C-alpha cells in the first residue's frame, strides 16, 4: 500500500473495517489535540465538510464534496473558507497514515466522525469521492453570506436542492463551534456547550431575547440575559420567516425528531455532486468510540 495515493487508490480495495480505522484515528486525534478553541477540532471539521459540499449547483451539477478542490488557492482563499486550514492541517497526519483514502472522502468522513463523537446522531456515510485538480475549483460566492436574510438562505440552499424543512434541520449544526473575528469577523458561540451536538440552538432561538450587539464588528445578535451567545442575521431569519419558524419550533420541542431529520439531510449534503457506483444501502454506520 506504499506509494502515491493516486496509484494505490486503484490497487487497494478498502473495506468497511478500513474506513472504521480512519474514523477511529480521527476520533483519537480529536481527544488528543484538545488544546484548540473550546477544546475540540470537532466543530471546524464539520464546517470543512460542509463547505466542501455546499458549493454544489444542481443546475450545472458542478461543485459538491467530490474533488476536495479547497486544497487549491483559488477556493481555499475564498472569504467564506477563512480558517478552514486549521481543519485541513488537522487531517494531514490521517491522510499520511491512510494514503489510499481521497481527501474528499477523508473530509466528509471527518465531518461524520466529529458529529458522532460530539454526541450527535449516527450519520451513514459511503466512500466514492475522487480528488480533482485546480481546474475544478468552484467560483467564489456559492457559500452563504451571514449578513443576509431568508431569501438568500433559500437561494443558496435551493440551488443545492434543499427544501425549507431541510434548510432548518441543517441549521441546527450551529449548536456547534463559534465565530472568530479573524475568520468571518463575527464573534462568539451560538450555544453554551459548543462541543456537544444538541437541539439547544433551536431552544435558544425560541426562548431567549435577542438584540443587536453593540460593537464595531459586523451586525450580529446577542442574547439579552448573558450577552455571551450570538446569532447571525441568517440564524435570526429562521424565526422571522413563518415557514422556517414552524420547523424551529418542532426541533426545539423534540430533539429526537431533530436528530433524525438532521442526519438525513447531512447525509444528503455530504453526498452532493458525487458520482457513486454504490447504492444508499452500501452506506456505513460507524461505531462511536467508547468514552
Ligand atoms: Fe456555519 N458559519 N453557516 N454552518 N458553521 C460559521 C461557523 C460554523 C453560516 C455562517 C457561518 C451552516 C450554515 C451556515 C458550521 C456549520 C454549518 C461561521 C463562523 C459563520 C459566519 C466562521 C468563523 O468565524 O470561524 C451561514 C451564513 C450559513 C447558512 C445559513 C450549516 C448549517 C448550520 C450548513 C452548517 O452545518 C460550524 C460547525 C461552524 C463552527 C466552526 C468553528 O470553527 O467553530
């Protein structure tokens, strides 16, 4: 199995056990490298997997998680991808240890691993992505702009092929991680436990009083009771829009329903643009680490 990844991919036929080994290695590193942000690279790995996938355009069938073209400067330097080098660098030792896996499979598998290890739902995953060269980089502007409203959310996620319910379900991932002033310009976490996946994001949207943060940075909301949490304008759009809000209410009330619908939609997100030879039945449900 030694040699360049391009050659070995053709010769080495990875089994489900081999992919579980990759999962286990990422899970091990997540525990090992806890000296980052809120104590975990998990959230930034989820953001990497989503930004690799979220460039998909259903009309032209371009972009999506096939290709891992964010490795190259034009796409890696897009403003929306600021800070994702931390996630890509975190995964380099995993790629070195398992050179047969493509970057595009590795990045989405890492997103799955991060969600599961942060106590989220099981996210069935299948391999089949192939890395592509710089010519396949997508144009800037395909990822969402947080300063915008519900029309923008529908335009961006509609382009990928999602409906209202799916857009709201996906949004629950903002219970994870935080904004960084040196990346997006925004600041702070959405939830009190940013390294544990819950439906807290929806409960906070419904229950807290939100007001504009008074600062010199970009317009964002803060919770009026602790002033330690944040919402982006696009997050608030989910309760300003009636059609979105009914799903926010459903997910705030029932975390099991949220987990089920979130799992289904993130499976779909991570598979956008992939020319699979396998079927949905071939998806792997990875075993979560004990502890
Ligand atoms: Fe995010 N998102 N996202 N996002 N996102 C940020 C961080 C994370 C949007 C904007 C931002 C989704 C949708 C949208 C995660 C996961 C998902 C940041 C902060 C911004 C500005 C970046 C930084 O400064 O470090 C917008 C406008 C979206 C469309 C509405 C997805 C649904 C919620 C698709 C999704 O899964 C995660 C995780 C993070 C935290 C990253 C971190 O480093 O902690």
